[in-house]
């Protein structure tokens, strides 16, 4: 874990969403965890990860987010968010923008 990513998550970047403080809304906790995950996996750094907006392009836009990174991101999402992602749930649209990835993650954490 990079030292610069701890600011994203009250319990550290490797904390699972289900371990977050009760005062955090689920979407806020997922957002913080997802930003820390992308900072770690893609090597974006805290500043670049914090600057992501809902419309920020990911796959095909960030040079760090290539096909090899997709598998690592999915694995880390399962670990850090405490979710299970089935192969048939994954499509290119999820990785088009940060907003799409966040929405997918929030739905999975909510059990949808």
C-alpha cells in the first residue's frame, strides 16, 4: 500500500467498505475505497485519483488503465469492497468512466 493513499479511507486503503465508520454513507465509503484502489493499482497517486469526476474516462483514456489492469482492478474491488463479481456482469461500459465504475461498485455493495 502506498503511503499517500491512506487519506482516502478512514481505516487505510486496504480496509473493506463493510469496516468503514457508521457515519459514512455507503456511496461515500465506496467512492473513497475505489479512489484508493485506483491510486494503488494504477499508480495514479492521491491527487490524480481525487481529481476523478463522474465523467473522467478510464479505460482507453488513462494510459495506466490497460487490459492488464482491468483484471487487477476487478480482483481488488472484490477484496476491498467485500463483493463478488461474476464474469457475466463485466462489460466495457463499466470501465468507460469513473462514474460508471462507481455506480457499478455501489450497486454491488448494496447487493444488487
